[in-house]
C-alpha cells in the first residue's frame, strides 16, 4: 500500500479523477451502538439525515465529513464497511462495469440532491459503490487522524487476473506491483500519463492467502488514519471491538486490523518511526 497523504478539506470534487475513493460507510444492525463505538474510537460526532433519506448518520471529524453509518434494512446484508469510487457519469460507468465482466447490483439511483449512486461487484465478487457528486461532495477530510486514508480489494488468487483486467478496463488505473516477493499486491493510480508513484496512489489489489479463513469472500478493506495505532487498538478492545491482526510495522506506517463491536472489519494506520 502507499503512504497516507493529507488532502485539502472541502476540495473541489471535480479534482477527484474517476475511480478515486470519495466516500465510505458502514452497514450496522444497531446504528446507535455504532455511533457510540466510532465516537469513542475516533472522536467522531454525527449529523443525522432525518427522514428525508431514511436513517443515516454522517460522521464528522473537526466538523468535516469523514464517513457514514447506516442501519441494515435486511438481516441478510453484511455488517461491513464499503467504499465508493468517484464518477462524473454513474450511468455510463455502470455500463462499463457490465461490459468488463462485473455486476451492477443496484442500478444508478438518485439520492435526493446529494448525488447519484449505485452498487457493483467486480468479477471476484468484491462489492463497491460508485458516487456521482451533486450537493454531497464526499470526504471533506482525508489522510489525517480520524479520517479515511486508504482502501484495497482482497480477491482470490484464481480471480486475480480477471480482477486486475476489470479495474484497468473500467477505471483506466495505472498500476505497479510491489517489489516484494512475499506480497502479491498491485497499487492503483488514477488514469493519466507518467509512471505511477506513491504520491498519486489511491488504492490497490491484494490476494486472499492461506492466512485468511477459507470462507472469507472477496472484499474491500477500508483504512482510517490514527495518531497512534497501538492506542487505537487498545481503545477498540475497551469499546467492545476485537483485534483480527495485532499492530505491525510496514514501510508505510504501523497498521492493525480491527472489527467493531458489531463485527464490521476495518484497518487503522499511523506513521511509524520503527518502520
């Protein structure tokens, strides 16, 4: 993965190239419990949508939008974090997703005056959202403690080639593979010219290896920046969450894999001098 970078709060959404992560939210059985957990963990406050769009809590850090919490409307839906990728034309993007071998789970639909959204899945089955901005421009704070900083899709080795071709075709990502024989990881940068670098990386593709449970489905993992990875990990446990992988150092910072008190998985990342 790439190092976190600070983004200007409230930047112009048109500055986000297509395929750039622009929003993240989590589906939870108990919305109020979710507010308590993430409020305690990241210091988030929440603005409710009221009855206009149904129950939905927008998480704020320093008064800026950083994520969303939504109640599960169907018990069969996963308790999980999801990421939304930016587009200027959700209908055209949905068509490209189908043509490239993906699935459009919910067709593009308007969310009031906020924007247009759809849910899709890549050929390996990993689900992601797309978002066409109107009044809701997505993240207002990124790459700083208490906000989103990174995402990567985990896919099965058997699906890797199809998944790589899918994202390159649909979003035109420029890619590079990490020079690490122990890690099968492809880094994504937005479409453009020039060699992709850490500075313009926006996500990546990993592989579900033997260390993961055999039943684990393909999925996106969402990362949040924190000031201290170890302190945040301890706080998650105090709040009723669990640690799925203890803090460890990487060249990009110190990472821990966590799950909230309702089972939604996410990761946290802090700068690490030890790395």
